[in-house]
C-alpha cells in the first residue's frame, strides 16, 4: 500500500542557471552519491524561441546568452582526479510545454554546418509531443519516436584547464577572425549570466574569463550525443572539489545531422551519481566516456547515402582522408535527393557512420535515413525507374518578411 512514509518524491533542483563555464561559480545545490534527483531545465536559448509560425525569433536570437544550464550541482565527496559517474534515469518535457522546435540559423547570426552552401536564412519547425512521438504542422507527413536526452552535460573546469581552453580557442580565432560561421567563441561579458548573487569582483572575473558553452571539451559539455538517453551512464573527469555538474539543452529527438540542435525543448532530467576515486588515473580519463541508452527506436529499414572526401557539391577539390568533407557530402547527397528537408534531418533519428577511413585519399561516411518515420502511405522515397514523386506538404516557418 502506498503511504506517505514509502512514497517520498525525488527532490527537484531548480534555478541556479548559468551560461558560462568557470570554477568560481558556486554550487547551487549539493547531492549525495546514490541520491536520485530531478533537475528542471529551460530550453537552451532561455525561452527566446516561441511556438508560432514565423522564424523571426531564430533570425534575431541573441547567441551570447547560450546555453542556459541548470546547476552547478556539487556531489559530496568528489575531488579532483576522481571520476564522476552520472546515470541518466529519465528525460521528459514539461507537462505544460509539450512542444519543441528545430531551427536553421542565419548565415550572419549563428550559421551552421551548411550555412555557406545554402546562404542560410532563418527557418524553423514546431514539433508537438504526444507521448514518445513527435509530429509537426510545419513538416507534415512525418511521425517518429524521440530519444530524449541532454545535449549538454559536464563538470566544471579547474582554473588551469579554463586557461588552456581560452588560450587555444583564442589562437584558433586569430587564424581567421572574420570567419562566418566563427571558428570559435572567446569569453564574452555581453549576455553572460551566473544566476546567483556574488561579490561584484567575483562576478566580473567569471564573466570576463568564463568559457562559452558552445563546444564540447575535456569535461563533457555540448556534445549533442543523441544516445545519452534513459539508462545511459556517463563517466566524467573531476577537476574541482564537488565536481560541480551542470546540465541543460534538452532534446526531444536528434539525428546525427544537426543544424540547430535537433528538437529543442524545456523539461526535467532525472539523475543519480556515484564516484570512482582516482578514476582519472585508473582509466586514463582525458575526456568523458559514455555508455549509450538501452532504449532506441526500432527503425530497421533505412536508405543509406554515401559521401567521400571530394567536395563534389562545391569546387570538386580532392581532400585526403577528411571525414568532415565526406560527412558533408553524404548529408548534401541526402538533401539533394529529398529536396530541402534539412529541418527533418536535424530532428529525426538519422544515423551517420564512418564507413572506412583507411583507403587514402577518400574517407567514406554514410548517412542513414529511417524509412519508418514517413507517416503517409503515399510517401515512398526509394529509388524507382519512374523517379521520385514530388509531393507538396506545405512550408516550414520562415521569416515574416518572406525571405528564404
């Protein structure tokens, strides 16, 4: 029988938001190893994107304010050199917000993997959640099960590690300061947010030194690994006392091909932690190790597109064993085949694999599109002698001025 004594809810840790990495940001809360706890997360932009039918909010997004993370959360007993083990027990949207979005950035504001190829303009799709399934009024004819996960989770850096990050990333920026999209993002006081009242001198130091949350690094961070869902286990190196874990950027679903982080959402993540003393040395833990979720949608039938290290969608240049070029070619082959479905490819459970990286000069990368995500029987994307049937299912949300 359920009674008050044996029905104690797991604590919910809220607020404590920050959008920079810095060891001097105090822990907002602390937990004991083995304790199950829930963390409420806003979407990565801090609610800059609305559930509407225009993409002006994507066009005008303030990227100095990202990512909005919940934490830091100290784990009692964690010390530098330890391994923090984090179990992801559940990831769900807020009941009052059963929707998310996928977007494409403007070339001049955020860009993306194919920003130059398409001179990208802001566009987005709103997705409605019904249990484990997602559908969109902006991409009709598609329905698929999501694998919800945190796009961003990691421990706080030490002062020494933070200095290394800033030095090496400033060096990269210096190679081409005017690159679009930018090669990296240096510390920026504009938009910096700590979420706690601190001594003004400490706050100024954090905002001027704090690392941007955009890339993944040695501590974890923004890795966007779609299989870190329910049942996943993460092994993070600990750099400061308490580890100071932060999490956010929740995704309802994501493919291996992403322009604006898949289906972004606000929600709740349930976690539990443990500590392996001296784990950094025991496991040569230079970066996190991840155990994928045992839960995965069963889309066995897939259409697979190949790409090699030749920029045949651009200037035709031959590259030597460049898997990034090969990946882009596989993705562009998919886009060319399906004609402007890159919002779908960002959100759906698309899988990319390195097929071969031994036969110089061409690395081979594949991108697999699951056939089962197409809801209507009239949609058949398999190659046929008569070619592909062109179907019009409407338009994604674009800028209010009509520019695409």
